[in-house]
């Protein structure tokens, strides 16, 4: 799924949690965590691409059919992005980070409960789960079982017009619903 959608879905989820639990989790932080896996994986390659463009060097357009060629010809930045993608899109890494956050909280407070879970980071988990069916083998299939397995699900491309309409239409309806029911 595209990075903007991930941020919007995460913010909607936390907005719904805030409404139901009458809490004030930060929506911008939730949106950041929803986008985090792609930001973490692709920022080095994007910076490199921008640098090359500024220097007047033309690079292959980034499209699903060019992803393998980019990895092979781009060298370092694209190989690095592929490795970072494994880390940021792994359920095991996600739950490891959550465990680390809880351990750190425990060390400072000497007690931890389920209430200490970093709710705003739910966007990261949502990102991984949403990417599993919306990425195909052609363009960054989601390594959700990494590092214990390299198996990936061959889904469909999130870039298809029917899915983009469905995705953003659903987001629009959810945000309208959350806005209408704000006072209740």
C-alpha cells in the first residue's frame, strides 16, 4: 500500500481508540508509525536518487517492472533499502521492538502492564499486515516472517486503480464517520 494510506489508516485507528477509550494518543505520531516501515527502508535510496538528479545523472524510473534492475544497477542504496525493508516489514522485528520498549519502561518504573503498550506504534503493525496482501512478487513482497523464513505472500499490486479507489474511498468514509461521531 502507498505510504500516505498507511499514515491515514494508522491515524484513523488511533483516533478511533481515542474516541472509545477517551484518551489522547498523538495522531501525528500514530501516522508516523504507520509510515515508518517505508520511511526506514526507502529514505537512503530516495536521498541517493535526489542527489543523482541534482548532479544531472538520469536513473531508471522506479516502477514495479524495474525493481530488480534498480537493485542490481543501483548498487548500494537499493541493496541497503532491500535489507532495511526486511527489518521494517518483519512481524518478529516489530514485536521485538515492542518487547524492548516494555523492558525499558520496566527498568525505569519497576512494573509494566498492558496499558504500557505503545499504542501509537500500532500503525507499524497495521502497515505490515496491510502490505502482505497488497504487494506481489513483482514489487517488494512483504517479508513478514523474516529472519526466520524468506516465504512471502504473492498478493496483488496496491497501485491498481480499483484498489486505490476502494482504499481512499474507505478512508474517506471512515474519517467522515469519525468526524460525525466526534461529539458522541
